[in-house]
């Protein structure tokens, strides 16, 4: 396993934590508006803010790794739109589908090799010997 792959896997785990923080805290801030004031006391230099900053920094590294991987190996995939629109929220999904589950990459325009070789293929049987009637 290369060092870039190790970094990608570690940041994948961190980005899952970032998505969990994002999905759990923002509804909590809406339900409990005073929670923000309690969390960001001390001019933002508390353990919570530093921890969240580090988690989202790791998630951003995973997002950059996914963008790099997409542009290098999966160039003509539809995932580029989702990675740029949803950013850190979609990067763990992309990493899981492409790198962990090993979905086929789309690095060429046109037909996939399977479609080209197997789809719409004309049966080329040798002509029957004998009568030409």
C-alpha cells in the first residue's frame, strides 16, 4: 500500500467523522440556538473548535485526494459534478465506491470495453458449405 493510499484511507475515516459532525450539529444548533454561544466562548480557542477544525481539515484532505484520483484515473465520470457541488459531504461516498468497492473507472470517452465487445455484436458465423440457394 502506497503512502498516498494510506493517507487517503485515514482521511476517509476522518471525513466520515466530519460528515457525522456536520449532520448532527447543525440541526442541534437550530433546535438549541444558545448552544452556539456556549460552544464558541473564549474567542473560539476551546477544545471543541480546535477538534472540529482538525476533523474538517482531514476531510478536506480526503476531498483533495478524491479530486486528484478522479482527474487522474476516472476523468469522464459523472462524479466530478457531485464532488464539486457537495464537496466534503460526497467525498467519503466517492472514496468508498471507487477505491474500496473498486467500481470500474471511466477514463475514456465513448463505450466501455464490455459494451463495445459484447453489445450489438453481429453474429459472424461461417457461411454454410454446399448450396448457394
